[in-house]
């Protein structure tokens, strides 16, 4: 039987469209392949979380978890996480991993794919 109290509503606006584009250019997997990590939340997911946050109004990194507090994280990031797992430690760790890794665009990587999609 259908129970209306089980319905959970999230305000995601354009974020699902942006996530679909990120999936099309394989953003998360490309970042994870280029930036190996042992973090609880992989760098690709952290970068996707920051991209979605930035394109929806941008919060400081130390408050990115508050942006996701009332969002459907599984829908937006592709995996079930508690919003507290996206706090400043993972966000800053994800940025640090990206800055120390080699993220120079090479043929076949995400920036090249994104450019081809725009043609």
C-alpha cells in the first residue's frame, strides 16, 4: 500500500542535467583514474560535488556539506553518502589530491571529451 509519509522531496533544480553531462564525459571515473586515493569519499565524487555546488550558487568549501544536507545525494552524486561525509575534510582532501596529481589534459581525457561534445 502507498504511504504518502514515505515520500522524500529534494530540491535539485538543474543539477540532474549537470550530473548527466558529467556522466557523459566520465568526470568521476577520469578524476579517480588520474588521482589515486585512499579517501573515504573518492576524489572524483568530491570534485563532482564541488562542481554541482559551484554551478548552483557556490558555498565555501567548509560549508559544502550544508549544501547537500537536504539534497538527494544518491541521485546527484551516484552513490549513497551522508551529507556529513562531504564536509571540509573530504572537499579539501579531494582538492589536495587533484593539485598534487597529474591533471594536465591529454587526448582522451575529460576536457578533450567535453570539447568534442561541444562541436
